[in-house]
C-alpha cells in the first residue's frame, strides 16, 4: 500500500513541533524530576516484561520468515535478561550526575564583564536505528537525562518491540511529569518517513544513526541536520613479540567470540612474526574450539590447510560473524600502518608487555578507543561508566567514542555586566 507523502510530512512536522516544545520544558526540569521520570519508566518496563517479550517474539518470527541473518536475529532478540538490562540501564542513567548546568569555564575580563560557559541540552535529537530494541530505551533515557526530546525511528524488523517499549515509557513518564512529545516513535516503516525526518532541521538539532553501513551512509547523504555516526567497526588486535601468550589467546577469543555481532568485536588479528611460532598453535586450537572461520595471508595459511586466503576486501570487512582475518607482520610500525589504512577508527588494541611498544601504538593508532592488553569488547557506554550509550562515534566533531550524557549537551555563554559598553 502506497503512503501519502504529504500525510507523512504533515504528521512528522507535528511531531517535530511537539518535540521542540517538549525540549524547552525538559531543559528546565530539575535533576530529581528527571530521575523520578526515569525510575518510573524502568518500573513500567519491569511490570510489562511478559508483554514486551511476547511482542518481540512476533518480530523474531517475522524475521526468521524473512530470512534475517543469525547476527540480525541476535540483535533483535529480547529475553528476560535483556529486558532487565534495559530497565537497569534507565536506573543507572538516573544515578549519574546531571550533565546540564555544569560550569565549564568562567573568566572575568578587565572591564569587569564576567563570562561563564555552561552546559545546556542540544534540544531535539533524532535516532534512526536497526534491529536492536534496547536502543529505544537507552536512547530515550540518555536524551531525557540530558534534557533533550527524542524522535525515534526504529527498523521495521523490530516494529512491535519498539512500539510497546515506547508506549510503556511514554505512559509512565507522562504520569510522572514528562512533557508530552518528549519521547516519540515514528510509526511508519516506509523509508519516506526517514527522508522527511532528515530534512526537519527547523526542529531537530542532531541525528544519530545506529545500524549497518548502508543505513548510515544513506543518512549522511540525505540529512540537512548534523549527523554523529560510525560507518562500521573493523576492529583490530595486534599480538606483539613481547606478549603473554596465554593472556593474548584469552583476549583474542573474547574479542571475537563473546558477541561477534557487535560493532566492537574483533575482525582482524595481526601477529608479529617473531612471536608467531609460539602464539599460533595455541591460537589455532582456540579458534577451532570456538568454530571460528579464519582467512589469512600466505604466511598464516601455511599453519593450517583449513585457513582460507584473505582478499584485499577482507581487510576492510566488518563480518559481524564468527569469521576472522589474520595477517602476519614483521614490525610494530607495519601493524600500525595496517590499522590506520584498513581500520574504521573504532576500537583497536595491542597485546604486549613492552611499555615502549605500547606507548607508540596507543599514540599513533588513529582510533576512537585504543586498548592495551584488553578486549575491544569494552567499547560500550555501560562499560565506560556512562550508564548506557546513545551510540559510538568515529567522528572527531563534536563527539568521539562511546557517547553518553556529556556528549548529548552543548554549551552557551552567560555574560554578567554592570553597565559596560564597548568603546
């Protein structure tokens, strides 16, 4: 059935107006008022857990019938544990320091003017996302805590899950003092709704897309609103010549296997040739135990006939699956150059006991998060102490890495005078 674009524009613009009005009220709420709203939302999610899981099962059933990949179905799935994580995430956000009204700097000029720089909400934020229903809750919670209204547009594959979550939060929030229009979900799955949303710069201050590279590039190309994003997560670990072999294998397994569908999962492993004879046998044993498909360069392929040849495209690929590209390098400098060329500036790390090598790697790798002797899977707002995250940015303006409350604020200057005029 075709959708009338004029109807979409009319409804979307009404949503934008409501969101803008709500954002002005939100900007004036006290921290304790926002926290009460978040706790009431969390309680409502807990109460409706069976209904939420039932709605999600409808989406999963439709997804399986539509042939969604294992990775996509994993992102879509909600169970009791994931529902509790969503409600706990809201409570965790409520417990964080309020990011609004912080004095960022203050100076008194020679003429007596006092200039104070304070943090303020961005206003209205548009979130466009695929698969993960938890984004509905995490995004709303973080935006509200930072004093922003939010317009959510989830993917059609999670329609039922997103609808019940948004409705649940709205009813509980409004009953606790949330202004109407602060949390809105676009109910059209038609892509024309996204096209309209991306042109609503008179209402929306920022767009944050979360999903596959195709979605994000489309958003960037079409939006007249600033966009914060990362295109993909081609994450690397480099096994240095001075690494702890047992620890390195453990970290590699975790980075690849713990949740391969996540954007911070390992996609390419670089192994220094000096440590290869000691590291690779243990590494291959672990990969076989976890049924991880390997694609390697010529030197890596010599270790196991089951290893497939890696192509140039493989080095740029975000698999989001139990597939790993492996390459042998001769120097630290070669590893750094490879990561800066093929990586996505997301999450990359070095496994070493050599402090000089670690310092050089962490300084020269141009990524949002750079690790020493740890799994890349920690690139996450919750793991960084942000309570939850609105997304991960590989941009450099205005946010980089996991985005929490502070990244959802801007600032303004307050200037206090006593009659000064400029000569």
